[in-house]
C-alpha cells in the first residue's frame, strides 16, 4: 500500500460507508418482482421488458431509497475522516448505485460536501468502471491517484476495473475480497493512516 499522502482523492460508497441505512433488498425484490430472488435489484429491473413495468419498479425502489435516506445515520468516524481530508486538501467523491434524490437528502441532512457525486443517473452502476472513472474526471485526478472505499464486492470490482486503489470496509456480509488492496474494520483506521 502506498503512503496515503500520495493520494489526491478518495471515492466513497454511500450506504454502509458514509451512512448506515435500512435498505431491505429482500422486501424491495418482493414488492417489485413478487419473489426474494437474491439478485441485484438494478440488474433485475434492467431486464424488465415493459416500459410501464420498469417505471413501476423504479418508483418502488426510489421510495425505499428515500425512506432509507431519511432514517439513515452517519457511520462512526466518518465526520472526523471527512474533516481530515478537507484539512489535507484531499478531494472527496461519492459513487453510488442510489438515486440522486436519496443522495441529496443525505447530503442535506448531515450538511456534507463532496467534490463529485456520481449516481446511477450519470453512469452505469457499479460494478461497471464508468462511474469511478467519471468521478476521477470530475475531480480532475488520475485513477492511480485515487482510493475507493466500499463495503461490497461491486465497489471493489468497479475500483479494480477503473485502476484505483481499493479498500474494503469489512462487514458481516463481506469479510474479504480478492479485488481489495486493503481491508479495514473502521473508517477510523483510514483516518489514522492519513494523519
């Protein structure tokens, strides 16, 4: 792992990294598809053929995302990390599979400021590399100057494909990843290695 001060920017996943939110994907799948098939929701919605069916599915998903955004809580240590990055002039971005509306709610609620935000509206969702590359472009940095921190395999895949350094924030559901350059248990660990 390179020294942290060689990096010019950090890309954050939203749910699970910046905030803890109650997005119940089993319930969302049941509401949209009538089953709890364990497949990613966005990819399942994309496969729907009927435009009206797709619109309905997106409406249901966005309602759940809005509720989750309104009840979300900041992750332990995230404010300290964001302040530190600001002091060190390290740029910050969010790359999320969420809707722009739900991201805006979270940013407004917690008065958070980022240099770039990429949602599923601006680019194909992770695990595609495009949202990560778009965030780099918006911040004016090269992928090799960037760290991506996420809590899910799609984050690690997107980061690896884009050529950034990947850090997995370990959770009970994602203990490791062969696509992670580093695994941590708390954002406080990252703050310590930067300060």
